C-alpha cells in the first residue's frame, strides 16, 4: 500500500515539474517575442525616418527592411527576418495601412502567460487573449487606425 502511495506522489511531483518547466519555457519564448517585436518596430521606425522626400514612409514587404534602396544605396533596417518563437516559423501577421506594413504580430493563437507589466510602448498588450493580439506597430498611437 505504501509503495502505491509513494509511486502516486512521485508521479504527481513529476507532472507538476513538467508543468513548471513548460511555463518557464513559454515565458522565455514570450521574452524572445517581445525582443523580436521591438526589433521589427525599430526597423519600421528607421525605415520611416530614412524616407526621402515624396517617398512612401512604410515598406510594402518585410524584405524591404533588409534591403532598402530608395536612396540609391543599400540600407539594412533589419538584419534578418526573425523566426516567430511561438510558431517556430518565419511567418508573421502584418498590420497594413494604405497597402504598406506598419506593424507585425505573431500568428499564434496561444494564450500568453504575461498579462501585465509591459513597457509603455507595449501597454496595449495588457490582458491580451492571444499572442496574435500583441501587435508591434511603428508607433503605439496606430493601435486603432491600422488593419490586419
């Protein structure tokens, strides 16, 4: 009888340890998503700031962030198209404004662990239901005007 109790307790402890490990792993991927989202946001801001007179201030594709030749010289606003840590794919949802990209977001429908305590630029992420609700826009004021 005692052996069965010990085996059951060890099994419960193992299950609990696996849940803790999964939560820790998800939190690490969230941190990575926030870092990558900020990289995209900064690249979009640099692209906008480098726009020549009468030019379009936002890219039509993410690849334009890697190789911007609008000024005649190649300029890299982003070093690579990152892999989404939540979906493990280099595919991103894009927020469009007048046919141009003004933000990106994860395509993951998973619920985030982090619900509060975001930086000011990410304040709109508070209590988001899914990672796809974390939209990294060129400026936070665009939260209402941009489209998916």
